[in-house]
C-alpha cells in the first residue's frame, strides 16, 4: 500500500534549521573556563574564536584568505619558536552562513594563562604581519589556489549530491538555493585586493568595539586557574560565562539576533 505524506506547509509544521548566534561585540571578548574532568589528564587547552557575522560572499571569502595566510605563521610562532604546545593549529569554521577563525593550542607544560596570552599577542600582531610580510604576489597565489579548489569538479556523485543537499538545508525559504555558491565565491575572490583584506581585519573582524571573540579554556585539575561556573565580569571589557550559563547565554543571543 502506498505511503501517505502530508506537506509541512499544509500541516503548519516548521522545518528546524541551524542558526548561528552572534557573539557579543560590546566587550573585548567573552570567556568560558572549564575544568578537565579526568584528574590524570595534565593537558591544558585554549581555543580562541573570531566570528564574522557578515553573510556576504566577499566577507566569507576574506575569512578563507585570512585562514590561509595566518595558519603557517601562527604555527611557526607558537609551536616552533615558543614551543608552547604539541598541538598548535588554526583554521576556518562554517556554521550556517557565518564564518569563524579558530586558533587552538594544547599543552601538558604551558599554563592556560600562558597559552591565552600567546594567542592574543599573536592576533594583536596580525595587522603588522599582513602589512610587512604578505606580498601582493603571495596574496595573488593564495587567491588563485582558493579559486582552483572551488572550481574543481566533484569527483564522485556522492560528493555532488552532498553539496546540493547542504545548499538545500541552508536555503532560506524566501531566497533561491545557491547551487552556484562556488562560482559566486570565485567571482568575489577575483574582486579582492590585499588592501581589502587588511582593512577587513583591522576595521571589522579585529576592530575594537566590533570584534566578536570567544575564548574557551580547558584547565587540568593540577592547575590553579579556576573554572567559571556562573556568569561574572572580570572588568568592563570581558564577559565571563560558566558552564551553568550556557543555556541562558544562548537565549540572550537569540533575543539579540
């Protein structure tokens, strides 16, 4: 016997959808510190995330360019030179139509404050690094490499199907499905200059009063740094949230979206 289906529109049901919530931009950063539950694990870890809520193709591809440009010097400075941790990495994360840059350090010898300070020190020097160390030729090569990846045809039917379904899942009911996202991103990449990326970093992504930064720290039980269990304020520039505040914090951000 054939199955009977009713459409969501006729039944009044809504389709659940991922929603990326914007981090606060009114503070220097938001911080959450949690304790490692395993007493025998002496590893500490810090993850610093910079969120871009601009959903334009131009901003999205500039996040990709920054990820490519900053990955090697971040590893070189914190792992090779400072030898802070055996895991040092950075990269880009996509959630819904937002993009975030993440910087991670994990160590069994360095403390959480040491790693946090080192990451923030690196980020504070990014503007100077781009200005003095990134040539127009290197920038052009980075853009070309990204374009080549985006224009590469799907190698399997599974890859093509997955890409299309991802676009369907992301689609806004009031707009067209972006099956040509890769071509749109290439078009945006080809309009950019090195100056555009520098301005994006210092005037938007890492600008005081505009940047959306989340610092997450995992502290081993052997370290004296205290985990935050409930919301508090270290000063006017830092919002400290605890593990018990996550639901409340999420609801506040939903109300502000």
